[in-house]
C-alpha cells in the first residue's frame, strides 16, 4: 500500500502521546511536515486497529476536541470511556479543557 510509510510515521507519533493528553489530526500532520494531510492522519487512525502493536488512537481528535473517530472503536462510547479512564472529561462528544490537555508534537518532540 502506498500509504504504509506515512501511516507508520503517524503511528510512531501517536504512540508517544502521554496518557491523559490528546492531540489533533492536524497537529500530527504539521509535525510530519504535511500540514494539509490531516484527513490522511484520520485514515491512518481508522486503519490502526489492524496493527500488531497497540496504537492509542483514542488520543487523537479533531481540532475542536470532538471525538470524530468514535465509531471506529467497536462501540458507541468506547473512545469516550478510554479518554475518561485517563482523566479527561467529555460532554456531548467534546473534550472539556481541550486546550489545557492538548499535546502538540511540534513543541513536545524533536523531528527525526
């Protein structure tokens, strides 16, 4: 698959998101130098469940803190439950205090 390398780069970033923190599709895309590929990051998240290693995809949300990928977690509330188990508060599919919990890989990581 042509996207394998990009998807793997996305997975490596997502594995570094600390528990209790979240990031956005766009933030990952910007970190990887492909700022216009947030949708492609979303596709990577949708495909990550088939990876042999656990990818904490529940920590990646849209730029407004909405749980837009929740239907890919095998149940209506699984994504929300995973985030709540890490201390995040969600109301109406949106993370409260999103900016306080936001993890920006561009600021947190050095680009390899």
